[in-house]
C-alpha cells in the first residue's frame, strides 16, 4: 500500500546505525528468512538439505559460508510453484531483462514491492539531495515501443493495481502525474514526444540510454529538456561517459546497482564516493575464489535477500564483478560501499599480458573522446573487432589508441556499421565467451577492414 511505501521511503534503514546493532538486525532477518524458505519452499528445502545443514544453522551472515552458491539456473531447475514462498496470484510479477540467458519471471511480495517503490521514490532521492516532488521518467527496453508508449496501453496497470489494491483508483492518477515509464527499441525517436510532454526532472536508465539521449540533444537542441538528475542502472557507468552525459544534459548523474531478482543492491549518495549497499534489504558478498576480498579489491558479487518472501535468494550469483569499498563517507552513512561495479563476468576480455580487463574499463576507453557509439567484440584470444556506428572517423584512431593502453599489443580491426543497425539495447563490450553463447548482440557484422 501507499502508506507502507512512504514509510519505507522516509526511513533510512540501517544507513546511520552503529555497525554492531545493524549487524544484529541483519542477522535476525537472515535467520527468519532462512527458516521460512528452508521449511516452506521446496527449492530451498532441498537446497539446505543437499548442503547438509538445517535452516536453523543460519544465525549470522558468517554462516552463509555453509551454503553453496545459487544462480538463475538453480531457480529455473524447479517449477514455479516450487520456488515461490507466496501463491503466485498474491505476488507482483516482474521479469529479468534477458540480457544474459534469456528473460526469467521474478516475483515480489506486495510488501517488498512497496519497499522498492519507497526506496526509489524517497530514500535514494534523499541520499542524493533530490526533491521528492520532482517528476521522473524511467527509460526501459521494449521491442514494440510504439505500442508500449501509447497512452492507452496499460501494461503496468495490473502490476500497480495488484500492489495498491483498492487504493489504485485513488492513488493511480497521482502516481501517473509524477512518474512515467517510456519504452525504447531503436532510438530517442521512440520516447521524444513522451519526454517533451511529461517534462521530467529526473531520469532512470542504463548508461546506453542516457548516452543515446545526450547524443540526440547534442545534435538537435530542439529537444528542450530540463533534467536535474539521472540515475544510471543496469550496466557499468564509466567516468568518461558520466562526464559526457552530465555536460550535455546539464544534470548530475548518479550510479546505481541492482537486479530485478534482488531489487536495488546499492546506490551513490550526493558525495559520489562509492555505492552504499542497501544493507536492510540485501547481504552482499564480494568474493575471489570463494573468499572475501579486502577493501579496494575486486571479486564476484553474490547476494542474499532479506525481505522478499515471494522469491527469496541465498548466495545468488549476480554474474557481476565489483570492487569493494570502505564504509566511511562524508554523508554520514555507515554502511559498506561498493567502490565500483565493473560489469558482467562473461564480458571480461583478455589483454596481451594475460590480465582480464573489465567491461567498465573498456567502456571508459571507448568513451575517451567524443565519438559515435561503438562496440568492442572479442572474436578470439587477442583478436578484436571495433564496431563503429556512424560518422566521427576523425577520432577513430584516438579511440583505438585508448583501447591499446588497456589491452596492450592486440589486433583491433574495424567494422563500419550503419547507424540504423544500432539498437537501443546495447552492450559496449562483448567477450568471445558471450559471442559463442549468444551472437544476437553482434549480428550482423559487416565486412571488416583494417585501419591500424
């Protein structure tokens, strides 16, 4: 309900609590969700049993080490009714984007849906010094964007109606006046009219969508936007891209991290010194070879959820890597931070010296100069194709030189692509592992020609 969302949003969770008392609260929540899932949800009943432990053994976050890791494959190995803790008709249905491994249905309890709504609408805005009264637009992907952006298209109505219940007729119009979702499939033309008419002050979207909007505004100043702030989520945000978007859209860009399976995991505050982990909702483990990393060290991200009884997760492999940060911040929050989210594990590429280079570092090199969007595809060991969309060939050599600084003496060829082949759903770097598993992100490739 709305009041519950407002309550969740106007509290700061564990952000300012003493670390000892915050840990006690998290341990209690973890124990409760473990007992609930381990005794009531067949998937997790078997998961605990196969690990040789009882749900009662999970008394603290340290005890998570007793469990193996889980993944999307773990969830999809069982029928839906065996992985839900609440009957499906009582859940709020979501879905993963399908960027890796295809879409997967995700379910929230109504209370967790309210929690996420309050977190995004109020709490994170407060973290970033943004007014609650600012109208916002979320830019998301939809293959049939023209239909989805039609005012008469109510694809979100069932989800919101289920969450609000009998209050939907009263609250729905107020919600629609402050928040809007716009769908994009090919380019800004899909959402231009919606942005002009709605006049949002705040945007949510992936770095690719925000970059696409900035490119459009740089060329066509007739799109008179008055954006104060944007949150980048869904892909790694590199610093060169952040600076470009901020300069063109004349707004602050904050980084956020989350998945549809887990909800929001971490977000930047106004200090932009790392992403504060939302510790009252998730337990985040950053591990290398199964062991916790230290501050400023990089590892794989695993998440345990504390609040979503509809589809709880334990040591869930997000498929991402991040650098662990500290817990000190000028904003006064005392929660642990992620220094940065480096990207999907499957999209790390090999440098000539044998090191694995993160998607975030590659994206930063691609954005080192003002250039049209381009994509680096690893076709074989030390073999890359730079897909170049559109004009800007005068800066192409600079981009390639930036890539050489990251990758060393590798072979980089160039494929000139038509701008109209560029889709909104876009990944700036594709490893050979991704290409072999799913080539939809790189097709079709035009004839490759060598320039350096």
